[in-house]
C-alpha cells in the first residue's frame, strides 16, 4: 500500500545473502564442513532443490485454499494486488531469477566440485597413457574409465544444470582420450604399406582405432541409459564422440589411400592387354576374365583379410571401404570406355570383366547392390558393349544413370583412328587423362573437352577435303547437344 511493491525481491535477496554469508563463515572456520560441502555438493544441491519445490507447492496451496474457501472477492482482490505487484516487481528486476539467486549461494562449492570431478575423470586416463607408452589401454583399463564417466553422470543427475556442467567435463575427458590416442598412431611409411603382412605400426594403429571405437560405443551406451538426461548435456557428449569417430577416420586414411592408389594402378593396366581380337570359334571368351581383373580380385581379397579384418568396428570399416568400392567401379567404367581398338572378342572378354568386377568389389561392402549409383552404372553399361551406336544413343540409362561424357568417350572407340579421343588429341597418357577427369568432376568441363576433340576431327576432314564424316560422328554430335542441353 505504501509503494513497497518490491517487498518479495528485498526479502528474497536478504534470505539468499544470509545463506551465502552463513555458509561462507561456516566453511571458513571448519575444514571438515568445507570438504563435506565441496565433496558432497550434489547432495547439498538436492536439498536446495527440495526446498525450492516445497516453496512452489506452498505457493500453489495458498492459492488453492483461497479458491476453495469461498471468499472469492477477497481472493480476487488479493490476486489483483499480486498481479500488480508482480508487474512492478518484474519491471524493476526482469532478469532476476529467484531460484537462481537461491542456488548462487552455493556457487563456490559447485566450482570446487566440478574441478574435483574433472580430476577424477582425467586421473584414470593419465594413468593408462604413461609418458613414452606405445599401446592403447587394455579392456579392463577402458572399463574403469567408463565406470568413472557413468558414476560422475549418475551423481550429477540430481539437477539439470549440474548434469550439463558434468557433461562438459565428460566431453573434455573424451577429448583427452582422443589426444592421447592420437599420439600413439604411427604415421610413418610402414603405416600405409599394402605389400606385405601387417607391420608393427599398422598393428598399433588397428589397436588404437579399436580402443577409440570401444570408448565411443561404451559412452554412447552410458548416455542413452541416463534417465531424464538434459538434451543440451547429451548434445555436448555426442559432439565429443563425433570427434572420436573423425579421429578413427584419419587414423585409417593413409591405409585407405594406399589401397585406393593400388586399385587404380591395377585397373589402368587393362590398357596393356589386347582387346582388339575377333570372336573365337566357340563364341565365348577364352578366359573367364582378364589378367588385370584376376589381379584386382586377388589384391582386394588379400587387403581385406590382411589389414581390415583386424578392425572390430565392422560398420566403420564398411563405411570407408564401400566408398573405395564405388571409386573402383567408377575407375573401371572410365577405363573400360577408353579401350581402343575394341574387337568383337574384346567386347566378350570385357563383358565378362564387368560381371567379375562385382565379385572383385564384393569383399569391400556389405552387399554390392548397396553401392547405389555406381552399381547401377556397372549393370547398365555392360549391355551397351553389344548395342549399335543408334541404340546406345536412345538408351534410357543415358544421363539418368550413365553420364553423357562416359558414353561419348566410349563411342570414340567405334570411330576411325582419325577421330581421336580427347586424351589422344591432347597427347596425354591415359593416367594423365584420368587425373584430369578427377580434377574436373563437372560434366560441363568434360563435355567441353569432348567437343574440342570432335571439332578437331571436323577440321582434319576439311583439311584433307574428305567427302563424308564417320557414321558415328553425327550420333556423337547429337548426344553432345543433348548432354549440353540437360546442363542448362
């Protein structure tokens, strides 16, 4: 009535300040109390949360009593007063949170508790990664780290804010484990060799990746088993776990690169074989598959059993090797479309190689049909080997499954030597051309290069005053225009 509308604010500030100063003086004078409040902070916080809940219930009960006592006029009057007061109270202190003010009186104990919690989390990790050590932790050692993480999160579950603060500590712990594991990785040349059996460095890298994977899975299990775990806390921990997955990826990358390079080197040797022959009397290829294909199958099977079999994280391995299988198919189709000259017997053998390619990449994936677009390309290209150029030009797979640039590249093999393939015109080796295609993934660039080769052919025909163009030329021009128009 006399303008003391901030009475609640003044009262509550006085209460919380009294609490703060009483706690402060009590712990300043007693080491025992200080240790109890810091070490058992979650229990203290739970008592505070209970107090706050009781205050809220008390407030609701008063209102309910007014509602049921029948003195509605008095209640309406009081409620009006309360609403007015609330408004004035809020105007003066919009950012004042009475619950936060209550908990702030425990601020110093929370800071000390979180610092000790971080030490408890870090200690077992520092213990199992001694300076100069060369091996990742054993399963038992990892279990003790996980138990510590689970225990810290369980104890903090009394309060969402404390859960989030401890989750941040857990994220730091996961990062520390990652940093320590990364220091064990071998990055020397022997880590990426694919010629002999596993080297010491490779064996260690496998052990580190397996250990990171176990940590990843175990922590995931801990946070999913937490009841009422705040979303922000879960997000904090899962972000740290993503970094662990990233580290696993960079640990196997040198090996993946080596395998990928070897696969490419084997595929490109198909150009050393002769595909110009005519059909044998039996109408079947003399051998079930070409030499390079046999070598590719042997190499991939050996790599999977010698190197990748030792990783315990099968999904992680397949996520990486399936990308390699897709790349192998892409390179195979690319090189197959560049073979010149290609006789009828050569077509039969190449068709057999297409079938064998599925067997070659099978060890790299869960199922070959999971390879999506690459697999559809492999399946769609094979029948084109035996179709007429006109048929190929009207194939529904064109543009949809197989890029126009690949089909045009293939049609060069049906042209006279005068109509040079883009790499022949540029006087590049096939390896260099393949590198150019990798550097220019856009269909627009590739079609522009092909157009240059076709224009050069027209020029050469005019120069020698030829009367007509090769039959395949108009079909190629038509396909080029079609390809260009789809890019508009």
